């Protein structure tokens, strides 16, 4: 009699749980992973269970539960633990939800596949991500934030209890010194897999589990430097490459957890807001003082600023006192890093500047100012000088040229389509002009420039009103009637004091530059008057 697929999996799980020798346990674990990753066995399981989701889930529950028990026995034993001994539950988890990973995309989750120790079949396919800021230096090609639940339904084959077991096992392994020495980066990759899908995060305990995850992340991001142990016990030494993977995965875990809780699931972070903000501020201080390696700071920056942006936009009122106390560190680091930033880091800093303006506006509303006025955030306030500095930094010709007209900032069209000329009514005077849609980075950059210009113009108008209180007409655009040959014509006159306003200095002066004015050879020839 041919053994059914379910019986085969059940026998392997029983052997995995009952084996006492670690070598035999590894062999059975590899065989179980091979069987469950075979498409033919998966098809047979589906037929035998009648494609019943609950029965299929019970098979994966059986395999994952026994894999966790086997890994815990190996960790409790005397033999030295290897990465292979603790990664089997992660491999089975990615196999279970391999076909549904495309519907549950977290931010930056795909990048962990390059740094994980899991084989390509389990790691690359199980960690599919979109990126809220796009991937690579192109940035805008990926579009906006990708919703984790594309069809608003959970497609995972794991039950809530299975997710809890996997999370508890991962946190337990990260607290073991001997396990951290051989598989710390890989276990953080497993934790990233759990935090990058909303149908997993929804089963986390909103208080206890989130607090434990934040604690593990904090000890690695701000608890030690390059080459030092980052675990809770402080043991172990990391080579440079391994340490960078640890820091990289930790920052991704933090960004994905905050994104899933605040944006995807809409769960309030009020209880953890202070601790999350404290983590961000500690990291920004260490990054500004270069207490960690420059490479680690560059890897962490887009993810830390992404988490900070999500916290500021979803809990603006609660963040006002926190920003008043510590926000200057985030603002100073963003201003320092923006001129040299590219790719995801640049997009994250642009989004952070917009979130910072939002918190200032919320603070102004709480302080009784007019709608749109920027309130007081202490040393993190956007004063007129700060606004002018940001406007000069972000709206400079060099930065606009880098984001607006470089090859990497264009939309997702390929090179052949970009070279194709589109004939239009204006092609007679402007040869080769092609209209293409703006990428996300270009839109966000221009929106930030517009918000800063709006704030600067409001500051200038308020100051001018105070200085010219004796004659408010100087601030107005007025009409003067001039008699010309018996006929009355109108022309607009502008008060001389308004020539130094931000709009004129940043916009009108550039529009009137020689390189933007049409050349005489491009203008149409004047038509001859009819006889």
C-alpha cells in the first residue's frame, strides 16, 4: 500500500520529535523540509484533504510544532548548536505561506533575502516586499506604500497559535548566547518575516510581544558598536559583515513592525510611543556622533526615519511633547544627511521633513494659532530661519536637478520608450520635448518644496504686516488706471517691498532666468498683415 502524503509527514514529525541524537534529528529535519517543499507532495496533500483550508493548516501546524520542539531540545542539549539546528521552523513557515506572500507585502521585507542564511527557495520566495519608498536608487519606480492585505483577507495557512509559537521561539533563541553566536542575523531575519505581514502581526500581543520585540531591536541598534555583542546577554563578537547584517535586519524589523501596527492595521501605539521615540532619538544621537560605523548608520537610516515618519503622522498630537524635548536631533541629522543621500535614504528624509511640518502645524493648532501656522516645538521648531535654511537646501538647483532630471529619478518607463518622441502641438517650437508622469520621489520632493514655500511666505507676510502697519496698502497688488490716447488701460502694480518675498526669490526669479525664456529662433515668425 502506498503511504499517503499526510502519513509521510506525520511519520517524519514523530521521528523528529522522538530522536535523541542530534545528527539523526538534523537528517529527519532536512527530509521533512524536502518533502514539504516538493510541489508533488503539496498537490497530494491538497487532494487528500479535499482542499480544505483547515485540514491543510493542521498539517503545517503539526510540522512547525514538532520542528520547534526539536529545536528547543537541541538548544537545551550539550552539543554545540549550529544555524541549521534553529532555522527549520523559519524554513517551514516560509514554505507554508509561500504562495500567499505576494498578497502580504511589508516595507523593505524583500531585502532581507539577500542577507539571510536560509536557502534561496525558502528565503527569497518567502520574503516578498514592495518598499514604501521603492527599491534602489531609482526610488520612484515602485510607487507608494504597498498595502499588506491587498484583498483585505488573510491568506496564511498558520493559525494564531502557530504564529505565537514561532514568535516565542524566535525571541527565546535570540536570548540564548550560544545561539546568537551562530545564527543571530538569521533569527532576526525570521523575526523580520513575522513582522512584515499584517496577518502575522495581528496575532501579536499588543503589549507584551511588541515590548519584547522593541527590546531586542533596541539592544542591537543602540546597545553596542561594531564588532561587539549585541544580544541581551552581551556575549559574542561579530565580524564586520555579520554585525552589519544584524544591524540591518534589526532596523528593518523596527520599521516593518511600526508600519504594520500604525499604517496597515491601525493599532494605536500610545503605550509604546515613548519607548519607540526614545529608540529613534538614541540612534540619531549615536549616528550624529559616529559612535557606530558609517556603513551601519547608512543602512539603518532609511528604516529608522521611515518608522519615525509613521509615528509622527499617526500620533501627531502625542508626539508634540516628545519632539519638543528631543526632536532637534532628528532634524539636525536629516539636514546634515540630505545633500549626500540617495535612493531610499533620500526618500525617507523627504517624508520625514513633511511629517515634521505636520507636527509643527498640529502644535500650532493646540497652542491656539491660526490654521496652518507652525507652533512651538522648542529647539525643534521651524522658525523663519529654519524654514529658509530648509528651503535653500531642498529647493536648490542642485537638489532639484538631482531628483527631477536625473536618469534614476524618471518614472518606470524603459529607455526605448523615453527616447521615443511624442508629437504634440508644441513640437513645432520645442523639438524633442516629451511629457512623462512624475515619479513618487519627484512628486514628494515638489510637494515638500511647496509646503516650505507656503510656510516661508506666511512668515514673510506676517512680518511685513507688522512692519508696515501704518500703510497696509503696500502689501497689496493694486490696479492703477493710466490714460493713453483717450482710452483707459489697466496695469498691475506691485509694492516694492514684496520683491524680497520667498515666492519671488525662489520661484519668480528662476522662471525669469534666461535659460527658461524662449529663444528668438524658437518663436513663430510674425504673420504679415492683410492688405
